[in-house]
C-alpha cells in the first residue's frame, strides 16, 4: 500500500520530508571489490578482463573473441524481425533529429578594446558506452547514448555489453549498427569500465564513458572519473504524475507502473487536486498488479516507495514537484503548458494526458538518460553537450594589450606572481618604445 498524504493534514510537512529523504539506492559494499578489479585490469590488461568474464559471465573467450566481428554483428542483426527493425529505425531518426538541434555554435567577436574573443566546440575523440547485457538488455539505451555521441562528432565509439552464458540480444546489435557504433565488445561489469578507461592490449582507452549499469558498474565509474569523463551516477528510476480529476485512472495507474516495473527501488508518485481520483488511481494500480508480467517488482516498488498526495491546487502541486525534482514528470492537467512554466526542477516533462512517459523512453526524441534522486535540481539529462568540449579563444591586438594589459600587471603583482606580470610588461614596454 502506498503512502497517502494530504497537504491539509497537520503532519504533512514532516511526512513529506520523510518521503524526500527515503533512501532507495541499492548500495552494497562493493567499492573494495571494484578497486581490486580496476587494479587488476590496469596491471594485467586483457588477461584480467578475460579471467573476470569467465568468472562473472561464465564465458570463456580469447582476446580476439572479445570484440564482435562485422560478420557476427550482421548475423545477429539479420535475426531482428521487420517490425522491431522499423521501430528502432524510427526511434533513431527521431532521436537524431532532436539532438542535431542541440549542437551549439562557435562564436567570435571583437570587443570595444580591440580584443578578439570567442569559443569553439570540439567533440571528445573517443567515447565508451556501457550497455547492460543478456537478453534483458535495452536497445533503446544504445540509441539514447550512441546517437548524441555521433551527432557531436565523436570519431570512435565503443560499446561494452556483457553476454552472460553467451546470450546476445540481436536488438542491441542492430541498435548499435543503426547508431553508427564502431566497436562492440562482449564484456561487462567493473572490468569493462576499467578497460574503457585505461585501455588493454585489445581495447583502446576512451575519453568519456556513459551508460547505465549495476552497483559494480556505478562504483567503477566513480573510481575512473578524472581519468575519463562520465555522464552521471544514475539511481533507481522515478516518475511524478500531476493530474486533475479529468483523467482516466487506469491511464495514470499504467504511467505510474511504467517506472515501478523497472526496479523494486523505483518510485512512483501521484499528486492530484482530487482525493477521490487519487483513490481511484490506487485501485486501478491494484487491479493492474494482478496481471502485469513484472508485477512482483512493480508491487514492491509501489508498496515501499509509492505515494499519492492530495493538494489544494496546482500551484501547490508545482511547489511540491520542485522539491521532489523528479526524473520524469507528467503534467496531466487541462493546461499543461501553463503549469510547466512553474516547474523549475525536472529531468524531463511530458505535457498532457496524451504524452505518457514511455514515449520519451523510446521514440519521443529527447534523451531518456536523466538525473535521478533529486539531482535534477542541479544537473541535466544526457545530450550532445556531454560529448563536446568548449575551448575559449582570445587574441590581443597591440591596442587591446595597451588598453587592458596594465590591469593584468596590477592583479599579477597583487597575487605575488611576478612572471605573470612581467610577461605583460615586456610586451607593453616594446609597444611604448
């Protein structure tokens, strides 16, 4: 049974704070294990990766077999039925079109002092994408990670996808092919992250690693950050639906379950102006939980972390939403665009009752790699910008150096950095001679 809250209740604030502070992250003590795995891969390279793959994935490989060959990829892609192929291609087209619009422009201008200033954007040279493996892996995540990288201009994109007991998902192979991935390796876990970060005899190191994974993968990404860039450390999925009483309770129930079925630690919250509607949605959830394939997972999530909150009005709903800073936010109200203007913190917003969050997971266009655990207060979802770096440009003319150089001399002296100031003084002296 989810928790039912009402903003008119005397104890609401304390109960809401408890909801905000609920710890849902699965955080077993894996850091020491991961540290050992990374050290082993750094020391022994391919041999360590192969030993760990045999241990954890029950798969004996040679160094040459780690990378899928072009022939193998083609064989797996050929197994994908036409309907799934068409769906992946449509999703890829929409994701690519959306992310092309994110590409920033280079800038250059000359200011009033005569200095030419600006910036330019360049892609990282190589990126690595971690894809959870086996038959339960997600081709949609391949598209969402790989396409922005390729749109940004990343020259080399490598994927690691574990194949426990040799199980390969043909849809992942096809998604990688459609997205333009250059290399696919059948390895996973912390050892795959270490191989991407530090390189081995068979796997060249990358500059940035993105993609979801289990606690071991998350811990490995934390440890290699600084050697390489990472996207984020994602926690369990979450959805907040703000709905008035003019909705179908079953639709909203399904939207809530769309995240609950991900993980027992996922969180689904409904905020509504109609207490009766909230109860109807809860009843609809109970009904759906009798038949969903992943009902045990969804039921545990809804029982332990679900919530139905009744508010006085939509202004109050927006204020609570901003405190929750949800990963996914659905606005199922009569004026979703107006309400969205009051939302300051959310990973992604889905406007209106005809826009279920699941559209965003697959074919909407915006990225589905989003900040969780209230981190939408200070971070954004994955985008083309994650695969670009901005380099600033400055060019002084003699007149510009005369105009602004003396201030640099003063500031350098104030910081007791003599050579800094003298590097400007020497040039000004020549100009003034």
